[in-house]
């Protein structure tokens, strides 16, 4: 019977630790997202983008014989409107996060947030230059203040162009200018998306979708990019760091504090507070051996890539983590936090603590976080967890014995550094390897979990298939965490990589799957693409590069915004699960055929992940042919006998103290 249950659960996840906890929760009659996905089927009309509820004459369900809403809106208009509203929400989420980072930088520069310091001066100078901020003869605080103010102004800018657009290749900027989609200010594009899609306004699918592009670019090349840059300035630019993942990193004899959400501001302080001798002493006074900090979703990625803090799991594991019975506090900030956490926590001793002024959950405890007393708040939260430690019900404890090793923290700066050292950093070796056919191409595999597909299966199948085919993979978000759990973020994965890719990775000293950070750090991937173009030899635009993007298990509106800005930046992008505008042939046509003509890349929604990879490889080969590169031949390069050593973890010059406190 137990085996039967396990077999049934295997359809839900490929992760044995997840399966073990799903069986436990079923035995304890505790609901979770996997189970709710069984009982709550998607509404077929909303699922296809054909439900219009933007006014109160409806909602109008454009299905069957109903071909227009009460106002006369067609399914194409309705599906396009729904689609760009997803983009607007996603862009708003990433960008509001970016705005928060700019405000933290300003507060730090003014001395109003004494617990935050400028950790990466080198990055501060680079960002200042990009934003046109003067650096000569000024203190780092003065520069940081201007960087923060300039970034903040980008959100509310009404005219002109976002400053970071200049980081895209010149040809791409021209394409955007000619199409009229260069974003002005981040907030303006989000607001205009909502305005255009109000009842009786923009009613031409292509016209609506073109503004969706503008809005998404304001996210990728605006809010998200600024968020990444400022996080690096405040907390350090990531470099490789060893860590571990999955439920096995939770400890039975220590106070477990799990941070979850997206922002690094509080979690960075929790990392500091967890090492405070007074706090550790307090934990010991309550019978615990110490404090074990771990993360879920993108808050986890933020403190993983900078501090080496371990990852409990990705999106679908948040409720399950509590069901191990050993999470003393789950500290959440913004985005991707399930309301179901509170119900699960009510069956255990776990405190769910909300911290953001923008997000509270009914029934959770609340400790509102503000920058000016950050460390104090972090300590208060950890003390709450310590006080809760003794309340565990020992009969309910079950920690699956799965721990996976990983190496994460590949910022674009570090990847460039590995290809030439501090004085000659570049993308030349990578570009040369692509030109010779040793590396066939590159792919970004990113995005969420979705219980409508087997958790982590499409994610990791795609990554493995790509590296087998000599395609270098960069990853972020919940895909990165899926990869971690399957051991795909270790140097050993070189064993399954194609010979050419393996040879180059060994030479450079990087694994074939590079964890670049959180979801806002998809902006790092945009920067890498721009760097590959400017390095030369692979065309003069992103759309010339043999590259592709995937979000095989997406569920969030943020993922739709990300996919859109990748496609509009010239990367053919494959989303999994299903098409949110399935009900409109016109929208599907525009996102694929018309986008291909306008942007040189299509926005595909392909639920069959095996087909998506086959299609992407065909596109990569076609790009190679258009560039007149060596035809890719998997047998051309043989496997070398050498093996990558682990010494790339000791690059002290790059580390510069930013990862001195790994929890592993
Ligand atoms: Fe959320 Fe960023 Fe999606 Fe994961 S990948 S489920 S958005 S945590 Ni961005």
C-alpha cells in the first residue's frame, strides 16, 4: 500500500524527498498545492484567455457559439488584453522589488539604514557609469546616493528612454526604436498597460500586444536590472559558492529558520543575526545546538549566491517544508508565498511570520520590517524562532534524508572573469568555442514549478538534454533549485555533457550549468547576451546568437513578463505547461510569426518539453548556419581525460570577503 502511494506520488514529482513528505501529509490529512491541483481543475475558459471580466456587463465567456462580449470585444482582443495584464503584473512585481532596492541604497547612503553598507565598490562604480553618475573626487556614499536617486527616477520617468536600454546591442535598440517599444519609465509602461486594457480602449490584438512588449522591456532592462545591480552593490556581486539543498539540510537539533519570498534586504540581515554570539547563546539556552538558516524560492537564491545559505526547495516545497515538523519559523516577504502555509503551520508548531508592508497573510504572525532597524528586526524574528523550538511535536518530525551538493553564484561578472582574469575578462573563449562548434549554443532555463506538470521533471530533463547536446545552460529561480536537487549544479555533471562543451568548461573552470541567481537576476542573462554580441564573431544582435530560452514549469505572471522580454530581446523562448491565450489563433500567430518578423524571435508556448528542446536545437543550428559557423558535429571533439578540479572555489581576489560565512 505504501509503495502504491509512492508510485502515485511519483506522478507529482521526481524528487524523492518531496514524495516522502507528500505521503506523510496524506497520512496526516493535511492539504497542499499538489493535492489541491487534483481537486481544483483549471477553468477551461480562463485557461485559454477567453474569459473577459474587465467590466461588470460580464464576465463574458467567449467560448462555443459566443464569439463576442457584450461590448463586442472579440476573443482576440480579450485574450490579448488578458495576456498583457499578466505582463503588467509581472513587471510591476519585479520592478517594485527593484524600487525597494533603490530606496534601501538611498537610505544606506544617507546613513538612515546603518545596518546596510556598500559592499561592492567596484560594482557601484560600474553602475554609476552606466547611469551617468559622476564618480571622480566623490565619496562612495555620495555616489551611491546619486545612483539610488537616478535609479528611483527611472521608475517615475515620463519621457525619453530608460537609461539601461543602452546596455542592449545597438542593433537591438534600433529595432525597438523603429517599432516604438523603447520603454519610457517603468511605472508609466505598467500603468499604460492597465489603461489600454480597460473597457472600451485598445481593441486591436497586435496593438495591445506591442505595448505588452514595451512593458516587459521596462521590467527586464529596467526594474529587474536595477534590482540586480543594486543588490550586488549592497550585498556583494556573486561568485561561485558551494552549498546544499533539499529537506535534508533541515536539522533536528538546531533551530530551523526558513526564509521565503524574493527580497534580499531582510534575509541578508537574518544571515548576520543568525551568527550573532548572543543569539547563538540564547538558542543553546533553549536546548538547541545552534541556528540553521535555509531558504525557499528566490529569497533563497539571493542569499545562496552571495552567502552560501542552503536551499530547502523550490516553490512547490514551501508547504511541505513545514510538514517536516522542524521548521521553527518560516519568514516570508513578497511574492510566491502560498496562503496555504498558514493552514499547514496550524497543524504543527511552525510560526509563519510576514514581514513586508506589502504582504500579510491572515492568521500569520507579523513583524513588519523597515530598513532603519533591520538587524534588530532580524534578531527579534530569530528569537521568536528560538522560543518556538521547544514547542515541536517530536512525534510529527520526519526529515527526508536527501541532501544535494551544488555550486551556485555565477554572476555575469564572474563568468567574464573566468574567461581572462581580472585584467582581460571577456567572453572571447566562449564565443570562439561557439564559432568552432565545440559549444553548439547557449540556453537560459528558468522559471517556476507548476503542479499541473510533474515537479522538476521538465526542468531537469531539458537541462540534461541541452548539455548532452553541447549547449551551455544558465539558470535562475526555481529551475536552478530543481537542478540543485538533481545534482545538476555540480562539476560532476560534466560527465553527461557533450565532449566539446565539457572541454571548454574544464578549460575555463566552470560547470556546464551555471546558477545565476533569482528571477530578477534574469537580467544577468540579458547582460551576458549583450556581452556575447559585443565580443564579436556571433553577429551584431541578440537574435543572431545561437541561443534559446525555456520556462518549462511556469505559473507566475512574472514568468510571462520574463518570457516576453526575452523574446523581444531576440531570444526564441519556449514556455511549458500550456498557452494562456490558447483561445485566440490571432494572438498565437502574433506571438510566434509576427514576433519572428519584428523581433527576430518567437514567443512559444509548448507543453511538450521534448518537442521544445528539439525545436530549440533546430533554431540554434539555423542560427549557426546563418552566421556561417562550423556545422555542429557532436562527434568532432573527443572527450579529454582531464577532470575539472574544485579549485575555482578559492579565487580570493574575486571573493573579496563577500562569501566568508557559508553555512555549509
Ligand atoms: Fe516564484 Fe522566484 Fe516562479 Fe519560483 S521561479 S515560483 S516566480 S520563486 Ni521566478
